[in-house]
């Protein structure tokens, strides 16, 4: 069935504040305790960042998927390369 209905806000996850972190993941820590957060240690040319991912979030969307592939290529990666660090 082919539909011409336009997507609505209900069709997509609600992510009011989001962005892009450009860097290298150099370390990770598994979450523990009653509110576990998976931690990712990123570095760029100047700074260190700790990314805390709530792995038991009750708020949708709570699914997190990621891939680390140093040789990943896609038509969007040229745009990412141009982002400042």
C-alpha cells in the first residue's frame, strides 16, 4: 500500500536538543547500579568528553545503537569531516 500522508510529529522520536560529537572513542565503561549509564570517553584535537548514555531509560525513544568502524564511508562523511572540532 502506497500512502501520500505527510509524516507527523507522532511518527518520529521527539529529540528537541541534539547535536553531533566529532571525536575518537578511546574508552568505555559499562553501566551499573539502579540507574546505569554506559559511558564513552571521547577525545578531539583539544578536549576530552564523557558521554553518559542512560541504558535503562523509561522515556521513549530509549534505544541506542552505535557502530565503531574506522573505515566507515558514506556520502555524508565528507560533510562530517568538514565539521569543526
